[in-house]
């Protein structure tokens, strides 16, 4: 128990040390989300390369409050979050995704369906404007390849990023872009308030690029 508490304290201090860092860090997002959700909130994780950070900071102490995809393809979390809300309408549901996973999750149709079928959930996009998992694999195989030397990541670079908050609003969801670390907590509260009021919500959080 003492070792666990020490580890959690170290993680907390690491997040707090990045509380004003811009671009926003994944640690600050996960730490801030953990402070805003209750023990019964169900989290669907498709943060991909940021999954270890999400798992470290979100204190899910009750069974059935944390799920992740068992497969290797992208696009699972949005549909899974809506399905979770339909199955457990009295629970708050949060999906944490990368920007690539968000795009693969067919957000227009998902948020249209969430609106029509009264299944609101909060989506937090950890938007690093790239397919970072594929980039890591590429560097693992070709650490001194052409992409490394030229910084030309063909098919992996997702910048300039779309305005995902506007995509959400097009389907009658609440949508906000968050770029300032000091504005994150209030944005999380507004998103959760929207969801508890019956409206899906998306926070497009612009985080640092690895």
C-alpha cells in the first residue's frame, strides 16, 4: 500500500509540475479528468500511445468502470461509449481517444446517433495531430530512415488539425477546443454538465506533439 501511495504521489507531482505547460501535456489532461469524474463514471480508453498515462492517472477502483479495446484497429471507443450509455443510462460515460481514433470512429454518424437515441457521453480528444503509434513503429524499424532525416511523415501527419469541436456541434453535441492548460478544468466541467443534461460533448484538447 505504501509503495502504491508513493507512486500515486509521484504521478501527481509530475502532473502538477506541468500544470502551466503549453502545449498541454497528456499527464495534465488525465490528472484533471480524474479530479472531475466520480467513482461510478465509466471510461472507454482508446488513447493509444497515451493509454499508459490514462491508466496511471484515472483511479478506477470499481469493477466495470474502465474498458479498452482488445483489438489493434482504431475507431472502437466512440461506438463503445454510445453503446455503454444505452446499456447503462444512469451512468456518466467518458471516452478518451487520440485524434486518429476519433477520426476512425465515424464521429458524424456517432454523435448524430447519440443525439437521436438519447445516449450522451463525453469525448476527450488527446490531439497530438499525428498517428503517433505508427510513427513509433516506423522509427522502430527504420530509426535512420528518410522520414527521420526529412521529418516528412507521409500518411502520419494530421496537421493542421480539423476543428473537431465544430464537427461535434454539427451533430448537436457540445464542442470546445482547449489549448490553454488553465482552462482545462472548467472545460471538463462544462462537458460533463452537458452530458448530464442530455447532450453529448467533445473536448478537442490540443496536446504536445511527441
